[in-house]
C-alpha cells in the first residue's frame, strides 16, 4: 500500500546531479569570507569619503583665502589710485573722479581741522575767493583764479581779551560771505569763543565783531553757523546757547533772538518769495522756519532721528542733513504746509551699495553715513553733502523721484569731510570745494562744463 520512493532523477529535478558535488563546499566559511569582504569594502569607501570631505574643506579654505586676497588687492589698488590722485593734486595736475576732477589739494593752509568753507560772489576786483574756518583759530582766504593765498585772518589774543582762564585755544567753526552787491567782500566767521567776526577780505581788516556789542547781547556759548540775507544787510548766527540771533551787520546790533529748545547748528535765509523767513536746524531733531517780523514759527518739521547739522535752501526747496544718515528735501514752493519731505537720500545705504570706503572708513559702520553740512549749487540743480565717511556726495534729481540720483562720490580725504561749498572759477565755470578734519581743502571741477 505504500508508494515506492522514486529517485530524484526520475522526477525531473534539473540539478539533481550537482547536489553530490555542492556538498563539498563549506558554506559557513564562504559566508564569513563574504561578510569580511563586505566589511573591508565598506570601511574603504568610508575612509575614501572622509578623505574627499577633508579635501573639499581644504579647497573651500583655499578658495576663501583667494577671495580674501582678491579683496585685499582691490583695496590696495583703490588706495594706490587715491594716492596717485593726491600726488597729482599736489602738483596742480588733474585727477579724474567720475563726473568731477580733482584740480588742486591745499595741504599747508591749516595745522588743525578745517571745519567750515565758503565761496564769495564776484568781488569788486572781479575775482572769486574761498575762505576757510579752522580749529587753529584762523581763516585762510584764497584767490580761486591764481590759487594763491590772499590773506590770513585771525582774531588776536582771544584769551586775554575775553578773560578765558583755562587758556584753551578757541577755533573757528563756520564761514560765509555777504551776498548784497556792495558787501560781497565781507566775510563772517564764527568761533567757539562765543563770538562772530566780520572781515574785509580785500583789505584784510576786521570790520566788526560781536565783542563790540554794548549790552552784552552776543552769544554765551559756541557759535556754530551763520548766513547772510540776500537783500538786507543782516545776518543770522546760531549757537550752543540755544539761540539764533538776527544781526544788523553795519552796527553789529542784535535785532532778534529766536529761542530754541536745544543747541542750534545751522541757519539759512530763504529767497525773495519768503524774504522775512529764516530756517534753523537744531539738535532736538527739528527744523524750524521763523518769521523774523514777529519771531513766530511759521513751520516746523521733525522727520530726522538724530541731530541736524546740514541746512540749505534753493529755488523753493529746503534740504536738511542729519547724523541719522538722511538728507531730506522739502518742497516749499506753495508755502510751508508740506507735512512730509518730497524726497529722501539714505547715505548709509548708498555707501554700502557703492562700496565707498573712502580713506579707510568702513561703509555701514555707525559713523560712516553721518551727514554734515550740505550746499546747493548756484543753479539749484545739484546738492553736495559732506559726510563722516571721509568723502562728499553730489546729488541731483530730487524733484523727479522719491530718491535723488547719486551723481558723484568725491573721495581721498583722510578724515571726516565737514563742509562743502560751490563757487565759480575765473571763467565762471562751477567748482566744488570740500573741507575736511584732515586739515586740507580739495578743489573739484566738473568734467562736463554744462554740469
């Protein structure tokens, strides 16, 4: 009843004849060898991967070093180019700087920082001059045609006259020329010794000073700035004593006192449309427009976040510059009702994007974008701004856009550029002067005569 067991070959198993031979292989040994081979191969792959990773990191470090070297070489090249411009400036040669050419650098006119600079209208002699205000308590007047000094002005023995006990050497802070036709030879300079001085630059004589006031109505703290009226024989001075004073320049008498909440640094008379108005810039971050007839504030703007240093007016536009890095433009053509600036320039942003590292100042550092004094060109189409980044910037196009166009960056100074001034050369072509705390003045001319 049991079925017979058939041989494997009889049931058709295909490899039945190989089984007796396969019995000769040691499968445990083969499995161990295979496992060992796989482990060795895996270890080799891991080691090779680690080696490649280390090589990749080394290559990455080499690449970073090459990039750093390229950056350093570019910086050295910029410094060499700036030095070449400086060397050309010493000899009176021209050094191009974008739309402007460095025509001359004045290096020996002051021993201390140059804090202010101003240019004259055409004098009776037909020439144009510029004048400085330096912390060495002197003003150097230079003929813009011959580039030669005209006279050096400095109040004598100020400590003895004023009874200053600590003998601290005072300095001059600002300079401005009178604008009325018969007074263009008058130069006003302000001082840290609380006074303002008027000089005749043709004669080189002192014509008046606030020391002469009989009722002691002069300033009682450092005098930071001044401006002359375009039609009347009056000037405005501003001081750390929180006052702006309106003066009769013939009698050196105070006509008005305009009280502020903090120190006042800048002032500018407006034009014939607003002949009774003067603007002031204050350390309380406010710009005010005053009516000189009744000493009332006609307008007040508070759009800056830090102290306001720069202030100028031209063709219905009031511009302010602050340590917050902004220049603001206000449209006053229809009156003083503008609530917001029509245009803003962010110098810190511009300095970063333009990679301006003039004189070693790091773009984007806290002090690199501070705006110091500003000045409109005589045609009112350009605005120059002195900057703490050792450079000056020139703008245009504030009527066409919410951000003005950066026209030029003038580099080469070794310390803060604190003041700028537009003028004319002997051929009535526009020129721009920059005054710096490196004790030098630079004289720039536009490459395009139509600029």
